[in-house]
């Protein structure tokens, strides 16, 4: 099966030609009688103008327009898997739930630290205010006043640190619910309930999500085909509102070029070893029939 890339341009075509129907015997007979031959019967066809589509065929592969490997951002015991393998999911849907109890406790502790820090700020602020009054009467040294001012500044810094810890604790608690980052089709669960899971980019993948509406079709073209395509673009045969050259694709189980799309990307350089350039067509795939990885050869 082939990916079918169609380029359109108009050509003048002449349908038919002048045809002579004179009989050789008749010519011979007339010549024998010594008479001059008469006009010969002919048929004439008028030229017509018709659009001729120039095509080229290539092999390629479907790939998801978006792919996400879902990993946990906090560690803990997995207590719930909230999706069905292979289902379509929406951005924000709950996928996994990690035991939140330790993170709830950490949030409570962080909030308590904020209350303590706020109390410390109020106390040191009062000391600073009293020091200012005492300085006017000379009943406190400048050194003691500076010490109280310093204690107040440290209390403010401690409060900001405690508030930041609350934000971190809230984020960690929020991340115990692992949610879908994109719309798409989810794969199978890689981890089941009861397992301890780690966090971070190097942790195990919990599942994957691919977006196939739209889906991409990547294929490699030879240098001559690419230059011909770019020539059409330069000549204005593909308008910006057309969203690129049309592409028709025949799936492996069919000979019909039934899948339609448009070229929307060309790589920025040719492969020097193969002399080809990678192009990409976008296929709407509104019904979600096509999936990532299908080859067209």
C-alpha cells in the first residue's frame, strides 16, 4: 500500500487527430482513369482543457500527534487505578491515586509552622515598636534596638519559609492524584494497586496516553519530489488557506486511497545518506479509527 501525494496542475490536451479514410483502391482507380482525385474525408476533434493530477507514491507510518508517559510526581503506595485499559480519557481525569495520608500530615505540620511563625512575627514587631519609644527617651541602647529589629527580620523570613512549605505540601498532596495531562487514548496500567511507586523522571512509567485526533503520517520523499513540491508552493499552486498539499493514503487492508490529509511539515534538511527528506501530513481521524504505529508500505 502507498501513501499517495497528489499535486494538481492544468495542461492542454488534444482529444483525437485528423483521420484519412480514403481507400487505396479508390485512389488507384481514379489515377488509372486520369481524373484528378477529389477531397479526402477527414474527422477533426477540438482541443479541450482538462486538469491533470500529477502524483507520487511513498511509504510511511502513522504516529500520534501527542504522546505522554505518565509518571508519579510523589512516591507512595498505589491505592487505586481509576481507568479502564485502552479507554479514551480527558485532560484532568483521575488515573491513579497514591496513599495521601503522609502528605496530609505533612500539610498539617506545615500549616502549624505558619501559625508559629506568625506569632513570632507579632512578638518581634511589638519589641521593635517598644524599642523605638524607648529610644526617644534614651532608655534603650542602639545595640539592643538593632537586635530587636534583626529578630523581627528573621521572624519575617521564617514566616515566608513556612508559607512556602505549605505550598509545597499542598502540591505534594495534590500530586497523590495522578491525572491525565492530555486528551487521548490510554494504554494499559503498568503498575497495580498495592505496589510502592517512586517519583520523578527516572521512575517507572505508570501508563501512556496518545492523542490520535488528529494523527500524523510521516513519510520520506526523494530530492526531486521535494523540489517539485516546493516549486508548486512557490508558484502559488498551494495556497495558505489550503493548509498544504493534499495527501491520500491506502491502508494495509485496502487498495483504495480513502484516508485524506494535508502536508503541514517538512524537515529542515535532507538526509545525506539516503537523499530523502521527511514530510508530515496531518489526518483529522475524527472517528479515532487510525492508531499510532500503523505502517503503510
